[in-house]
């Protein structure tokens, strides 16, 4: 009888424990990151009244005879199932989806929690509600991390700034129009018979025109039929009577920008050389220079070079007096689609004979000059009128702009112009940085294969990049113009489509202040700065356990490791696991009130039943006592 009393007492105690666990679950139904518990009851020791025996010749065997002594608590288990997520909108509120725990530390004691309600304290350290530092890795200047074992507190000081970075690479992509016309323009419109000079600086954009002023116009010239004239195959001696003039043909300078000193020499010409020899030498040695004869007309053409380059033909200045030689000369700039070719100064390239008569600019126009028994030389544009004429420029180039930065973070506008070359599948490019001086690699060429894929991209002068000298004390900037992968179409291409090439990205930036944070699913903390640049700053390190139910609850929704749980295994969210970190969310308690109230009723009824055991046993004992009465 006494056994039944103690059995009832054990039942009361166990149901009380169950009720306490259920009550704790209910109390933490709204606790962030809380994991509910359950009570696992088991029967206690049973008293054996008779042992079991096996079958024998004398008996068929019998089962044991035992009386149970009640129940006991076998275990109280943490149920680490995923809780629902609650949207908070706070960037530093973090929720884990999948296995793992955030790591926090206080005075060398490491704890593990699913409660991701974090904030930055006054020192810029990420902490939990209890002031414990959240563990992670800090990135270096390049955004790289060390091993996970090197974790520490995540600290992002208020007012954190990012030092400026000079641009090192500019990326290009999209298309150059294969149907664009070749970039040729007449040198002074072939005005070899008119002793003219261009005054001022005139430019024209895409599809525009040039207005050129004609100062001296020859109304009559070399019309004497008794005179011996020259053609392309005639020796120079037949039209240059003074051998000293020949010396002036052997020094032609091609100048690339104001600071360049590169020159081309036409050594080897003699009085027996022909006009064709002279023109051929000029064509072979002067980039962009060309000539042709069509219908007896000599036309000098020059490729439109990039901005900052000029063609300068040096020689004696023209004397507008009778008997002076007729020369190709002029000053100013011919601009085509953002690039220009210039013939600078009053220069002499070659002589066709003496001027027989010079009139003022009010005289009539001359469009051509016939050389009896020889070559007719005329204006390629069809003739000049007194005072001015127009030269149409074809839209053969495309420009793109992007802002780049020097070492002090100062922005500079970089303009790159691509101009169609006379060579098939080849374009000339020219770079300009307004307000700065190009010190190298400011021009070059880009070519494509027959499929329109990038074939070559080169810099003039053997440079490996574009360099410019900024003002204001910044260091020289050298950057690479990245047109894409050679042989592929992932950058600049050439096809029969409209121009679309653009400089779409560069890697420089000005100084910036930390403006806002973003925490990605892998725990990476990315900072957005006021300069528009984003940079990886830190990464949260997580922990996982072989037996997470073995963790010891340490309060504040945190746990500590022990022998049952095993040592923490450091992990990165999303790396060889399905865990992710959700910023702006908190994981809610996984305690379900419907289930907990049901368990509460079960515990209540179990408690009542155990109490009935005690009262029933007491009644029976009372009857035993009454026997004595």
C-alpha cells in the first residue's frame, strides 16, 4: 500500500515538472530566438516479485512478476526547429534560416544565440542586448578576409571614411558602327593651285561643315601654253629650278601633341626624283597622309587623327609676289566628329611653278589650274569662291565620356573618341582629360576580325596605359583602357549597328563617409559611402554543433558549449551549408500556444490523477486502521 502512495507522489512531481516546462514555453512565446522544451517521462525502477524462467521439461516457463514504482523525468529536450521570421526593417536585426548560432563574447566567455537583435554601441561595436560583442571577421582594404579562426569583435567606428582611390581601369563595351564612313578629309580641299591660307581656328562636329577663309586667290596661273609643265612622272628638276628648294622637302615633322618632338625625314630625294616619288614618300612615312589622281586631278587627303595630334609640313613661307612658287599651305584645324587634323603655319610642301599673276581677294574664283602638256590640279571640293568655302565632314567617329579620379579623389572628365580609319576593320582612338595634361598613351588603335570581335587594342608610342598629369598636387594617373577580351565580343565590337560603345565602369573614387550598411545572406557587411562607392567591411562568423540539444542555456537567450554538445564548428553562412542570414528580420519563438495549452491540460489531468492515487491509497489505509477498532 505504501508503494502506491510513493507512486502517486512521483506522479505529482513529474507532472509538476512538465507543467513548469510548459509554463516556461508559454512565458517565452514572444521571446526572440527562443527554443521550446519538452519533458520526456520514463517509468521508474520496477520491483521484481518473481523472476522469469524459461521452458523446461517440468514447466513451460513463466514471465517475470514486477510492480512498477512510478515514473521519473528522463530528459528535458530543447527543440531546435526553425522559428517564424518577423519583419522589423532594422538592418542590424538578423535572423538565421537553417542551422547555426551567432557568436557573442564578453570578457573572454563565448556564447551562442539565435537572437539576432543587434545594435552598434557608442564605440561602433556590434553588440547584443546584453552588451556582448558579436563575433566576425574584419575585411582588409581590398575586401578580403582571413581564416574563420581569426574572428573578433565587429567594429565600424562612427564617421568611418574611405580614402580616395585613383582610377586604374576603365571598362568599355558595346558596338562601333561598321557602316561608318572612313575618316578622310581633304588637306585644304586640295587647294594646291591657289596660294591660300586658312585664318583662325575652325571646327565642325559630326555632320557639320568647315568655313575656311581664302586670303589670296590666284585668278590666273600657269596658263602659258608655251611653258614646260610637269606631271607625276617628271623629275623634280623640271619644276624646281632652285636646288635649295629641294632641301626644304626633306624635313617634314609629324607632331603628336604640343610636347612631342617626333619627326619624319624624307632623305634621299634628288632633282631626278619625281613628284610621285615625293608624294609616295610622304604617304609611306606620314601617318594619315595620302594622295590619288582621279580624272587628271591630284587630290591630297589626310586621315582625321585624334585630338592633340597635328601634321606640320615645314619649309619656307610663301611670298605672294610674282615669281614665287605655288605651295600647299595653311593654318588652323579641320575637325571631324570630335577629332582633328591640322596643317599649321605658313609652310611649303612642294612647288608647282611660279605665280604668274596675283590679284586681290576680290577677284573671281578659280576652281582648277590646267598645266599644258601635264597634270590638271583642281580643288577637290569643286572650287573656291572669294572669301570662303565650305567643306562637309562625314560622321565617322563616336565619343564616350566617364569620370575618373586622381590620388586625391579629384574627379576628371575622360573623353575617348573612336574614329574610323581608312584601313579595314580598324579604328583610331584618342583620349582627352579636360584640364589635365596627357603624358602618355593618349591615342592608339583598335581593330576587329572579320566577325567583328576584338582583335587588337594598342597605345601609340608603345605605352601600356593612358597617363595624365592632374593639377592640385595629385600623383600622375596611369590607367588601363579595357576594351574586353581579345577574340571575344564581351567588350567593344564592330558590327552594322548604330554606335553604342560606352565607358561603363571605372574603379576609382573620391573620399567618402560611411552612409549606410547592408548585411547580405552570407553575413557579409557592405558599407555604402557618400562617394557612391560600396565596399565589403566585415563578415559574421557562425557556429554549429554536432549535438545542439546538448548546449547549456546561459540566460539572455544564449547558450554555452559543454562536453555533451561538443566543440563549436565555425561556419560561414551559405558556404557548404544551407544556412542564410536575413537582415531586417528576427526569428520568433518556436513555442506554439495551441500545443502548449494542450500540454498544460495533459499535465493538469496527470497531476489530478496522481493525486487520486494518493487519496485512494489513503482511504484504503484508513479502512485497515478501522479493522482494529
